[in-house]
């Protein structure tokens, strides 16, 4: 009879120990994502190697798992492109973009004006231009701020996962050679060049 009493007790002990290891809510403890950093003079854009701090408009940063320094992007659109390109690492620990709801300066958003990219909403297709004069996906932590911006500058509001891939990557992919990324006059220049 003592053997029967020990088996349920051992089973109960194993279940309690398993629950304790998994945490109170049954989930494993996950390390907190690294906090956003500010671009210094050493911050160069992942795709083009240019100084991020010198670029106008909102910027982005991506932390890969196990890395303490982010990959920098001189535009939010390039940040989004990294997440969509199949050849880039998917071991992403955190993505941050400038929060234009908190930034007072379009050219150089203030330190601390960051939002987790997945928590932001984006105005896509507005008249705003980001790094290198390219069309930009403008991020906001606040829907009302995004709506005010959209009313002034045009565009459509999307959540992170809803942003159209063809807007971000276009025909030329990350190299920025599509007419849309090169600015409004590029299409006319390409048509003029093609007719000669």
C-alpha cells in the first residue's frame, strides 16, 4: 500500500516542479528585447553604408538575436525591406522605428522618439520623403497622430503586417532604383531615356 501512495505523490511533485520551471502562467521566461539606441557617428546604414545621423526623416534599427548593436537603416522603408527580403536573417530580436507622433523635428527626430515597429501604424503613400528623398512609410505610435498626418500629407494608414510588400520592395527591391523610390520626376526621366 505504501507503493501506491508514493506513485501519486511523485507524480504530483513532478507536475508541481514542471509548473514551477515553466513559470506561474505556464510560459517560459523570455528575455526582454534590447532597448532602442540612438545613432551616433559610427551608425551606418545597412544597405548603403551612409551615415544614418545625416539622413533626414524617420529611421530604423533592427537587433538580431544575440547582438548588442543594431543594424541601422536610414529610412523606415529600408527597415521594412530588411524584414521582407528572403535572404536577410529572420533571427530578429527587436525592431524600432522613429515615432513621428513624438518627434518635433522631421529632419532629425529627437533622441528617445522610438516605437517598437510592430506596435506602430504607418502612413504609406504620403507626400513625405525620407532618406535619400525616397517615399517613406511614416510611423506613429498613436492612430490620431497618424490620421492628422494623413489628412495633411495624404496616404493610407496600415498596421505593421498590412504594409504592401510591393510598396516597400517595388520593382527594384532594396536598391531603391524604382521610379517611386527615386522621386516623382524619375518616372518621366526613365520614359524620356527609353524613348531615345
